[in-house]
């Protein structure tokens, strides 16, 4: 089962953010990919933080990747001045591949608090969510996963531009506000939203 791991760092280092993420991509990404990471992306978040998203073959591969990343950070000191501010992780519930030809430039993470079952969330996404995803031009990838360390789910999306991201957010909000919809039942509350620019993706 595909496992998603997002790490977000806050702080200020000796090198520029672009230089830092370039080093991460060139040195760390190849190592975690060998450990079973299927896609590794570096991200500049809108609130000034930096981070990465990684999609692993399974939880065991994610654990190996985490160990490699921790060792790399410790040995290189590349993230000096930064501290790990937030970790978001869990097993994928539903995934949708959008426009294969588009380059992923904008990313968004939505965090939902809900006690809905995995089965109910997956059913709601397939029945009501997928038609919405198919209607949004510029959507590259959509992944929903159950959070490991809290009661809820996360959605991570990649878009060709900010307009596509905004459109999907609006359509998702409208669908959840529709009385009696399955999406409203499984995701009743508005999510916490984290936006960012995808600097580079590695596979």
C-alpha cells in the first residue's frame, strides 16, 4: 500500500532556500528513491517554510527512507538553522492521475479532521470526488491518505498552475457543502490548507 510522508521545516539557514532544496534534490533524493521512494518532491510553502513530499511503495520503505534522510541530515548539516516543524504521513486511500503531460508546479495539502472510516472516504471519493477531479484542467496528481498520528485524512495535490489549485478547492468545498452528499458526511469540516510551490520532483 502506497505510503505518503511529508516533512516541513521552519527556520533560516546559511544558504538560500533554492540552494538548499537543490542540494536536497541532488544528494538525498537519489538515496531515498533507491530505498523504495516512487516520487520525491521539494517544496517552498507559502508561509516561508520548506519541505518535501515522498511517495513510498509501502510503510516499510518509508521507514527506510526516513532513516536515510535522518542520517543524511545529521552527517551533512545541510539543514543547519532549520528544525522539523511538522510531519504528515499515512497510507493512501484514494489516488487520481490527472494530466500526464503537465508539469507539476503548484502544490496544496489539505488536512481534514474526521472519524469517517477508510472505506467510507474511499467510496465518497470514487462516487462524488472523481467526477470533480476529471473536470479540472491543470490537475496533475491527487492523493488522499489516512493520517497515522491523528483522527483524520490528508489530501495532497499537484497542479500545473495556481488557478487549477484554486478551482479544485472551490469545487471540493461546494461538493462538501451540498446537503446529503457523501463527501459532506465523511469530511464535514473545512480543512487546514497548506499551499506551496513545487521546486522539483524526482522519480
